[in-house]
């Protein structure tokens, strides 16, 4: 399922998941209420959701969605390419974080990884440019986190006073 407030973005994500991700079915939810209804009536493996999804703050939405079906894995699309934001999203319950600028490169890999039970973060443009400026060789854009690393990322506090719509 795809959850995003913009219909063109939802349609594009749906197309990517169907064509490149070999998804059997992809539903679209415009807001938290639509997603709750779809969660109650269908079985989903992975949900791709924007970090500014219409409805209550994202951490409340993810908690509500998980209470309906705890087996669903969540890939959160973020427009904030900063490691502290990624840590905050993981703390909120994301199983994977993909930067919006890297959807074409990272979305399918993230979906496949969370289906295997891995936690994933995908480097954003800020991390790429700082690594290249430091002369560090390239890594794959999506990196799987071990359960131990995921617990560590979730235990890190987010930026003080930052809500970013969550």
C-alpha cells in the first residue's frame, strides 16, 4: 500500500512498485483514515508512507497502524536528508527510511529488505556529498541494519524541539 497526500506521487509510487517491485497489488491511501480502513480489510506486507502523511503526527499514525496489524513493515519516504531525522523516523517506527530524492534508486531495495525482516536506512544527498568531499569511497545507497543497530538507532534522541510534522 502507498500512503501519501499527493495523488500524483501516490500514482508514481504505485507504478514503481507494480512494475519494478513485482507487487501483486498496490492500494493507495490519501490520509490516515483511508489507510486504517484498508488495513482493517486487507492483508499487507509493506506500506510505503510519506513523512508528512495527512492526519495525526506520524508516530501516532504508525502506532495506530501497528495496533491494527503488527506484521506490516513500513518504508517511510523522507524529504529531510539529515541523519538525525532518519534516527527520529526509525524511533517513530519506520522499518526503512528512503530519501525522496533517491526513490528511483532506493525504494525497491528498501521494500525487498524490509520484506526479509531487515531494517534499512538509505543515504541522502547530504551524506553522499560529505562522503565524497572527504574522499571516502562509494557504498551501496541502501544499507541493512542489524537488529542491534536498529535498537541503537531507535534509542538515539531526535533533534531537540524537532517535530517535522511527526
